[in-house]
């Protein structure tokens, strides 16, 4: 049986009031599904930033560690996504025009 999501709270850094950079999302599930928390960072960072405060869009302030402790299910940004970002940047895969453009120009002359 799949749990139905009853409510959602999105958290951003307390140290950046007014910013909309989402760091975590807490989903409350029905039927005893408990809290589902999705973090927008890789799991390896959790011990290093567990003391950082987040403010929910409901105004509630909580640390990353406490939010993690409350969760029945936790999901982190995957290492694959992190690696793709490091490889390709925020804009995703783009065609490389440097060498190919020069090569095509050379071949046409």
C-alpha cells in the first residue's frame, strides 16, 4: 500500500532569510508512513552540517540533524547527480564547440 502525502514543508537556511534555496523537504505521509525527508545534498555531508539550522516555509526552525532524526525515511541527493554537476555544471550537458568548430572550419577551407 502506498502512503498518501498529507503535508509538505520546504526548508531553507536560517542564515539566509528571504532566500529560496531549498535544502530539505519534509513530507508527512498518511497511514503510519511517518515522515519522509529529502535532502538536497549528498549523505556524506550529514555529519559535517548536522548542526546547521533550517527554517521551514511554516516558520519552524530545526537543525539538519534533528530533521534527519525525526524521519522514518530519508533520501539524499545521489552521488550520480553530484558527479554530473561536477562534470557538466549547472546548465547540464552542452555541446563542445571549440575543437569541432575549428575542425569543421579547417575541413571546409
